[in-house]
C-alpha cells in the first residue's frame, strides 16, 4: 500500500471540508431529503474546480471516468443530472475563465468533451 504524503492528506481534508459545507448549505436551503441532485452535481463540479490544483491527476482521471460512465448508462434522468448539473457547471467555469478547457480536456471522456465544447462554443 502506498503511503500518502501530508500534502495529499491535507488536500483530501480540504475537499472533505468543502463537501461537508456543500451538504450543510444545501440542506439549509432545500431541507433534508429535498435537495435536487442537479444542485449537488453542480456543487461537486464547483468544488472540483476550486480544489483542482490539490487533486492528484490519477484521482481526476478516475473521477471523470465515472462521470463518462454515468453519461453512457441507459438512464435519461441520471444523464440529465450529470449533464445539466455537473457538466454545465464545468462549462460555466470555463466560460468564466476559472479554468481553461485545455486543462480539463485530457480528463474528459468523449461525451463529456462534446457536451462541454458545445456549451462553450468550442
């Protein structure tokens, strides 16, 4: 088993803290059990971009592989949550110059890449 550096552990702790803040703020706004999944997906994308530099490339690849897998599942509701919540938030961050498409592109699967490129008119 590979030992994690203190920097990696601190990065994970920061992401965990951000996810807990996301949960708390959405529960406060929407109520327990009433949070739209699109809102959570958008929040996850925001946190991902905010924490981008502290996340290991392997973890980014694994995460975006899962996003791509979810887009390929024959479940229209799930695809809508991922596309509208997560990918549109990424596209907003690209258009707002919070991150460039060229930085994200190596991690995006084909469907994700096409979706973001279309939204961003790339």
